[in-house]
């Protein structure tokens, strides 16, 4: 799962949302330096990622990219699934996507000084481009993949990834719709345990 999905799966607690958003940037037990609810969000992020990586539906999606991306296929699927979450947003939230993204921006800015350095560096660009909202457009996913290939070890094959997305669009969408309710159930169960 990528940023939009992690946020969506965080429930209503603002600090859990922050923790889930920053989860990839907090390694090992360094999560202990954060407040209890941000810690819960970071640990929720890890559980969601573990569940996603092992899920047979996600593996089925990844197989469409394995030939070209190998071990990076899962990263591309995370992005594709954020696209389908944005496209199908009304099925998972009563708040309009643009309103939701604006509220997330306010939350992250309010908590700016609690964020890891890596998040602080990209946050202004994420907000200015309204990247989370623009995931609903193929061009938004393409732009995000290009950024990732420039700043991470993700292979620079964005055009190829977009061709695979277009070729298997309906199949990816169906797989997302099959998978997402299951990860929602997982996240809801974890959040209830914390109460």
C-alpha cells in the first residue's frame, strides 16, 4: 500500500494517521521515540505492509509486472492500488477526495516538527502538487513513478509500467476491489485492539 491507502486505513485518530503515513521512514525500534498513538500508526503501517506483501491477490497483480520489474513489482502495485483507491474513493469514504486530501495536508503541517527528515523534505512537494488527489489520474501515477525512479532504486521504466497498467486496467481494478476490503478488515481489527 502507498500513502493514500495507509492514510485511509488509519481510522480517525490524527496521530495514528501521522504514524501510518511516516511508517516507511521509521526503521527498527526507533518508533519508540514517538508518542504512543504515532507508535500505533507506525506499527499499523508495518502490519498492513506485511499483510499486503503476502496476499495472493496482490501477488497476482504483481505477476503482470514481474518480467520487467522483478522484486520492484510490489512497489509499482502499491502505486497502482493507490490509483484505484482514488478512482473508487466514494466506495470507501463519505468525504470527497479533495476535502480528505486537504485535511491530511493540514494534519501533516500541524505535526511537521514530529516528522522524520525524509518526510519533511518531500512534504512541500506532495502538498503543492496535490499528489494524493492526483493519484486518481494516470498522469498522476506516472509523475509519481518518475519521481520515485529519480530518488530511489526503482528502475526508470515508467513508460513500461504505464503500458502494463493500461493493458491490464480492468484486471488491476478488479484485484484491488477484491483485496482492499480484506486489508480494511485487518486494519479495523488492529485499531479496535488498541482501544
